[in-house]
């Protein structure tokens, strides 16, 4: 199991546009067999900041996600919206224990 | 619905001790009626860094959590483990839509 948190900061006024593109990608992503969760959250006090919480069955599933048409479409659509490069952090589950 | 991400940085070598105390708190917390999820993750490349991903039904549920015995026990147990103050960020759900 691999958990990835992607921290996104979009340009001012682009929060809604980013949301729309990202929900479309999330809806398609959760259909992938290797993806357990694909949550998107928006910071309460700063609508230009988001976190994508991605849970993959394994590292192969994370690599497979990057090969999908919906990922490519999302990546290209949001590229001009970024206020700064995305920061991606990898985590292991502590609780709940996703192995069991 | 209220989503809170708590970023934790513990002192070197205290990752396992923090994990144990935090799993105990998480197990009790998910029994609270106002708590939807209480996930704990540990950063892959730095075992001293954690995120608690807390999903509450509403702000009252978040306040109620702080009144529980298990929260107080956890707070006191982990206080001396912190390498720096915890940072707490509040989010709204974008996907999935937790209102529906």
C-alpha cells in the first residue's frame, strides 16, 4: 500500500477551475483497480490550496495511474493553473492498518 | 463536514512510541459518533513525520473530540515527543462529496 499526498497551490481565482478538472480526474482514477482512494480537499482559509490524498495498492498501481489518459488530460489542463510546483509526499499507513 | 490534517514532527527515535500512542487514540476516536475517519500516516523517507487525517461530521464533533479522555491521554503522552509544535490545517471535501 502506498499513500501519496500531493500539495497543490493554484493561482488566485483558479480554485474552482482546478476543482472541476481534478474532480473529473478523481472520478476516473477511482475506477482504476490499483487505486483504493483518491480524495481531494481544499484548504478552508485559502481556496488556492488543495491536497490530493491518493491511496494505491502498490507502487505499480501508482506508476500505472501516470499512464492513463485521464491523468495526462488532468496534468496538461492544470499545468497553467499552478502558482508553484506541486509537492508530493509518500506515506505508509499507520492506522487503519491497510495490510490487514 | 470538517477535515483536519494535523502535521506532526517527533524527536529522533520516537516514531514507534508516537505510533503506539496515536493508534490507541485513533482506535478510540473512531468510536465517537461525530468522527467519520481518523487515519494516521507516517512519511516514507522520514519516520519522525506523521499526518493525522481527521474527518468530523461537523465543528461540534471536533470540539467534542477534544473533551474525551482518550484525547487528553494522547495529548499528554505525546507532548514530550514533539520536535516542534503540531500544525493543524482545516479543509473542505471536494471529492468525494461528503455532503451527498
